C-alpha cells in the first residue's frame, strides 16, 4: 500500500548567518546570508522560504515537523537570490518599524547574526508562458515580482503595478523592455487600498495571459473578484495571493488568507 505521505515535499533546514546588509531604500533591506546552502539544491530564485527568528538568547530553535511552533517566530519570505558557488542566500525584507518581529530583526541585525531558513523542496514554476504578463503587488510582493521580471523572456510584453510607501522606495528592476512598470505610492497600506482601482483601469490585452497578484487580503480579494468577472480572462490565467491582513499578524491570519484565495 502506498504511503499517503510519500509524495509530500521534503522540508530542509539550516542555520545561516548574516554576511551583508544593505538598505535598498527607506523601507527595504537586503540581507545576504551565508553558510551551508547545499540542502537547498533544487531551490530557485523566487521560491518561498520560512525564516525562523532567533530567540531572546539569539539562538535558533526549529519547530517540530508536526507543525507545533511552541512560541517560535516564523515568517514567510521570497528567495531573492541563491548562489551555490559562494554559499549565499539573499532575502529582501520590508522595514516597517519595530512592531513586526521580522522587520525588527532585519533593522537591528548585525554581521554574523544567525537566522534559520526552512524550505520545501518542491519545484514549481514561477510563471507560466503567455502572450501577455500582468503582475500586481504591494510592498510585500516586490521581491517576488522582481524575481518574475528578472526571469521573463526578453521579448515578454505586459505590465507590472507595484504599490510602495513612497517614491523613495522605488528601486531599479531588471526586466524585459516590453514590460511597463507603474509605481503607486501609499503611506497607509492596508488602511487605504489603491491597487484594485489601478487594476480596473488597465485594459487587459487580447491573447493568452499570466496574471499574478499578491497583496493585502482585502485588496487581493477585490482584484480576484474583478478578474473572475472578466469574460476575456480564463480561470487558469490568474493567481492571487493574500500575503498579509491589515491589523493582524501572519500567524493569526494565515488560515483566513488561504481560504479566501482561489475560491471557485
């Protein structure tokens, strides 16, 4: 009899340390980690990872695979870069003050500080081939949108709409010439939603599409409903993700965010 757990992706974990820290903008911090990254052999740029923050003694304690976190702080991030030759893994953090544990850690981190990194070894394409690409996200989605843009074909055409705090947070993105990037500025993300209106103003072109949306839950829900009602958009052409929920931590909102996405 086949083990029903046999197809589950393997979870790997390592403790890495801060090698380099750079403020890309007032609200974005790039942290390059170093250490044994061989266990992440099949990982790709743009893959999700789970970071495990140090405890009060600056030590990393990984949760049991049963899912019991027992007070351990874990957050989800995007793998910005992985360099097997130099044994480094790069993650971009949103710096939104000391309230959030991951933001606080990134702001205060120093060279040599430890960080746990969990990753499921589950190969998954970052995007699907299409005639047109439409990428939409707020400040939390900038790393994954940047990763998609970097890997699109050189002749790709489409548009990206990215919401950040202010003009100072726009950063240089490697992208095909045929992709137009529109930056939106919102100093009260979550409290004020501007992405849905921007999406509705964009006229979706004819031809096959790959549409990727990642934002605060209310904005993602509104955009998802809009896409569902478009006659020229097939259900297989769009993906929406609620990366966070205004006023709630990742732990407290994770189930609700998952359940609200991709409903038929």
